[in-house]
C-alpha cells in the first residue's frame, strides 16, 4: 500500500471513508463511529455502512450492539 492515499473525489463532510490493509483497525473505527453517531441522536436507519461480505457485516453489527447500552 502506498504511504499516502488520494481519493479522486471530494467527499461531503458527512461521509467517512475508512481505507487500510488487513489488521489495521478499520472495523473498530467504523463500529465506534456508528455507536457514537447513535449516541448523538442519529437514527440507526439513517446510517449506511458497507462491508465486503455478510460475515464482516454481521461482525460489525454485533460490535455496535456491544458498544451501545
């Protein structure tokens, strides 16, 4: 992976792009961000998180559930 990554488009500030190699903590960053947004009053149905597979998506959902009271 290159030392720097340039995304070819300007993203709105409401969008978070997490990019990294395996084992760098991407899932942790995403799940904590989702939990934070929900705690701040964002409705879960207004949050879109994408994963590469069903297993990863299920793991993210479980982690968010564990972080929230």
